[in-house]
C-alpha cells in the first residue's frame, strides 16, 4: 500500500469518527472548533507560511463552517469568516501580498459610503453594529481573501491540496448527517426544503456546502486519485454526499455543483487530444451513470417527492406559482430601493427595514447582487464590476488555473441564493485569482493538443 493511499485513508477515517463522536457527545464540536484555530494558526506560524499553509488552514475552516453551525460548535455566528481572515492575515504577515491588488482596495473603499450612510438611516431601536457587521462581513472576508490570493504564485499540486483541505470536514459532516437522520423516508412529507434531512440546520446552507463537496470529490476522483483503493473511497463519498445533498430538498447548492463540474470538464476536454478525450469520456459516462442511480435511489427514498421538487411542484404535483420560493418579490423590492436611491443606496443593513416599512414584508432576499444595488447604489454596481472583471482579465495570462470558471460559478450562483452568509463564496472566489504554475506537468497538461 502506497504512503499516499494510507495517509488519505487515515484522514478520511479520522473525520468519519469525528462526526460520530460529535453526534454522541455534542460538546466535542466546540473543542473541534477551538482545535481548528489553535492548531491551524500554529501550523501557519511554525512554517512561516513558506508553502501557503494559510490557504490550507483557511480552506479547512471554510469546509468546517456549516458542520460547526449544524452542531453548535462555533462560538459565534461569524466564526468561520473571522477564522479565514485571521489565517490569511497571518499568512500575509510572513509572505506579504501583491502591490497590484490595489483594485481590491478600491472595491472595499466603494462600500464605505454605504456603511457611513447606515449610521443615519437605520432605526434607533436597531443594533447598528450588529446590522452593519452582519451585512458587510462577507464582503470584508472577500477583500482579505482576494488581497492574499491576487496573482499569488502557487504550484498546481498545491491547488489539489487546497481542494483536499476543503473536503475533509465534509466527511465528518456527512457521517453526522447519516446518524442524525438515518431514514429519509420517515421525515420527508412534502417538497419543501427539509431541516431533518439537513442535519437539523438550514437546508439552503447545507445544500450549498454539499454542492461544493460534490465538485470537490469529483475533482479529487478525476485529477488526484492514483490508487484503486483511493478511487473506491472517493467514489463512495461522492455518491453519499450527492445523495444527502439532493435530499435536503434545497436545489441551489446541487445545481451549482453540477455547473462547476461542467465548467471544469469543459476546460479539461479542450486540453485533451483525441485518444485521451475518448478515455475520459468513458470515465465521465460511468460517473454520470452513478449520479443517475443516486437520483433514482433518492426518488425512491422520498416517494417521488424529490422529482416534484426539482419540477417546481408541490406534493400533489401542482406547479408552484414561484420558481424561487417567493424571493422574486424580495429581489424586486431591492431593485426598487436602488431606483429610489441610485447614488448611495439605502445604507448597509437598511434594506430589510426599508422593505418592511414599504411593503410590510419582513424577510431577506438572500441575493447579494440585489443587496449591493439596494444598499450601496452605484458604488455597489462598480464594486460588482470589479469582482466580475478582475479574475477574467487575470485568466488571460493564467490559463493553467483550470478551476477559474468553476470557482467563479460557485461564487456567482451561491450569492444569488445564499448571499454571503457563509465564508465559502468569498474564499472560493479568491482562489480564482491565484497564479498557477507547474513544478511538474499534470496528466491533462502532458496530453495537451499541440
């Protein structure tokens, strides 16, 4: 047995056991959260971030965030965002950041007018600090992550290490979820998002991280799994995480994961010769059959309700009026705020109050794009343009980062259905800014068309 196979198997087993222990003794989740920060930060400092240890630690924190929320292990709601920023700031202390990243300084400066405005527009009874922090912390996390990653040189194999680091905590969450709800049939009664099948936590956020997990383990399987034993391990996890993601009944994260895979495979296919194309096409076909079987199994376990969910139907098979579970009206109200306040917007955190005052609706749209428009006005539009255009421009001289479009897809689709509630979209977005080089040619590069 190779050292790689043995090490990966041990790490997976360790996280499976961690999920079981946390289910049996919930307090262990808090010890786990403390250990991540203490061990992780010490790892960066001890190695002086010589090999971008900060990215590995930040990635692990991102992967663990929903699991810790699900098990009440995080000591405060924004644990992961502060953890990610802390890891990357320590990393920049040792290895600085690119002076050319000034574009992201401009990005964060564009958001300041909205913050200042909120001090004057938020209601007196509102906790101003909390309202501002809740709505701006995601953008600050993105800023710090982008500052670290902008044009930072990293070798291809280290991207794969980051993917591994992101995926490990999901294994623990997966084992916890199977113990929390061993029987799907017993808890599914309609086509609404299901908290019971989501480990007792918000299905939207669980679906988001499981959808990312589908992409991570798919990538691991096709690009970074050399031994037969590891292929079996990764394939089983991939099928399990796909099943649990589907039965959350929250579609956003799963659809996002599928689009990420399509983007990655498109890039890979474009860089293969005819012989290699044929081989990988057969491999992908086999995985597609596996996904189909998982869907059929999910349909059986949910009594066909999952089919109706994705067809936008209720339990009786009647088509629902709203395809976005009523969020269209919320998004529309945010654009109305922008039309009425096009320059500075209504101020950070004000959109929820403004909506309740004007429409009587007390809810959040979970859409970061319309929120930027509503709360920051034209400054929000400029900030969004920076986020969209910068990685695309960098890609013109960074074709070796095969994951750019997958990472951008995750960010763009996630902020449209889950806003920046999690640290994941901010951190994954920043990974698209990395400058990837090769210490040795990867398989798909060796077989590139000449």
